[in-house]
C-alpha cells in the first residue's frame, strides 16, 4: 500500500504567495443563528466502528503524539463560566433527507456563522545570523462561547505551548483583533482551546456527528493560505470513521476522522465543518497531498468528528487538560506482514510492560499479541490506540483477547488514568528493557511463539 502524505492545514509561514491580491473584509451577518436557551443534552451514542485503514502522513507545521480520537458525546459545562450550545437536528437515516426539518441554504449558513469563525495567527520571533525576524503561522478556529473561548487544532498553536515568547492573535471578519492565551491543548487528539477577553460574541452550535451519513452536504469556513480569509467551501461527507496517522520524524498521532471533499488547504486547520443545518459537526484537520510514489490527489480532506472532542473541549476549558484518559502501561508494535505470512496472528504485540501498571496486574506479558478488546478486533498497534481512546475511560474494565505461545488467552483489565506519572513509569520500563539475544528492529526484540527470535 502506498504511504500517504498529509498536510495538517495550519499554514506555517506561508504568507504573500498571491501577488498583490488583498482579500476584502466580509460583512458581519445581521442575524446570528440560534441564540436561544440550550436544549437538553443527549446521552452518549454508540461509537462508529473504526475502519481498518491506516494512512501514514506528514504534518505541515507541527505534529502530535501517538493517540486516538477521544470519543464523547455529552458536554460537561463548567458552572457559571461558559456555555457551549448544542443543537438538535433531524435524524438522517438514509442518504436522502426525508425529514420534516429544512436545511439552510449556503447563503444562510454563511451569514449565520461568519461572526463565529476566526483566523488565528501565531507569531514566532527567531534570530537569524544576528538579525531578529518574526514569522507567522496561520490557522482557523471558531467561537465556543460568548465570553471568548475558541476551539482550534493543537498543531496550529503548538509552537506556543512551551514558549512564552510566542504570541497568538485571533481575528474576526469585522476586522476586530484580540490577543489570545492558550487555555489548554490535547496533542493526542489535535485539539486546543484559546481564550480572548471579550463578551457578547456569536458562538457556534455544536451538532451531533453520530447522525452523519455518507453523501450529505457539509460546509467549511476557514482561512486558506492565511490570505483568502473567511472562505466558504462546500462538499459532502465522503466517508466516516477513517483512521489516519499524521506526523513526521517519528512524532505521529493516530486519529479517527471523517472524510470530505470540501476544499481544505493550509490555513483551514482548526476551522469548523458544518452540516446543512448550521451545526458544527467537525474540526477540519488534514488533507491528502501525495502518495510515496508521487501520485497526487484532490478532494480528500479530513475532519475530527465533533462528538469525539466535545468533552475534551469542556475538560480543557475547566481544567486546562483532559481528565480520565485510559492508559494500559504497555509499549506495543504491529505484527508485520512478514510474520503474518508465517502464521503469526495480526494484532498489537507487546514490547514492554510497565511495573505496577494495570497491564502488569492483568497478567499481560512481553510478546503477547492483543487481537481484540471486548468485541472490537485489533489488527495493529494503531487500531488498539483508537479502540482505547474512542471507547474507554480510566477506571473502565475490558476483556482482552491475547495470543500467547499460539494459545488464545482472555484477560480482564481495569484501565489506569493517563497522567505524567503513569507515562513516566512506562518510559522507564521501555528504557530499561535490555534483551540479551536475537534480532533487533527499531530497538525492540520480539519472540516467535516457536522459540526463535524474529523482528516485526
């Protein structure tokens, strides 16, 4: 299979490539969309089954660590601080909309949501040969609340996470600009929240991405190339539950995304993807650019389903980080195709087990191959990551199906919480692992069930 290359669509330093073109300022809509009280919240819906398609890709202007989309569908809103609105929409059961509810026209959708969409500029000051210069990276975002919370992609603002000299500015279509502070970011899921000092803003309404079907219309508003600000593009939902891996230089993240043929370009990252009812059902994140064999393609864009990140956004607003993330305390790799040709089961092979972790307590061992978690089949390390992060929280209990010495074993595990301590213990265990013999691949040794050493 070709290796795919992707842009995460933050435009890192790409400015001024279109001659003397000056983008006109769009007018602010006169009638904002849905300003009434918040409707009742729905209970969590079932997570879509992740398709076993893994795409290797690169990030333009920043990467994220290995992780998965973190699926929630109920919004926990901090009391007396911020209200994030969610909107009901008619249930679409087929690709033909047969509901009584009426979708918005593109003109109505743009007018209703333009004031809620922002441009994000990240300014980094660097010293080149003794000269100080400032470079700007452009992305997009959208307003979550009237008091100034704004959602975007983590990779858009990543350079500001650990560097206080990096500044972030948020711009609106009416020409107003605000300095923004980073409230919190979730690298594993490529989500971040900013805060500006403002009030009375027009905020978006979050929809229900579990109701999406392939073929329905969707719309994106963003800032392609950092110059063509507040552009509207349209398309359809091309596919659901795609599993893609973005990143470069070994710094990657695995995400569950929806696929769309909306035009998405550098600068669109972090912007909203709307359904035809004007609800945000995704965050535009990446696009396919070119395969390793040099084949180009168009119309292959990807967005984070909004249900995957609703509670992440709430956690970032309330705590500055994501709570309750599940953690096993293992390092895993995928069983290679070469090993599978010799009868080794596809799955996630365990490379190391952290001391005192939930994995050790459950009885997992090095060279065990995880082939299922509850009823979800696991055929790779990224599939395990996605299954954990989309279906479980810290404290949940699951049944693992494991192949050990050619025998199937069932183990029960109760997940730890992912935090600085558990991750540090896992890293220590990995660093201390010193195999004494056999073949080596990427620093790891794997034991064949037949008693021979074989790298995969």
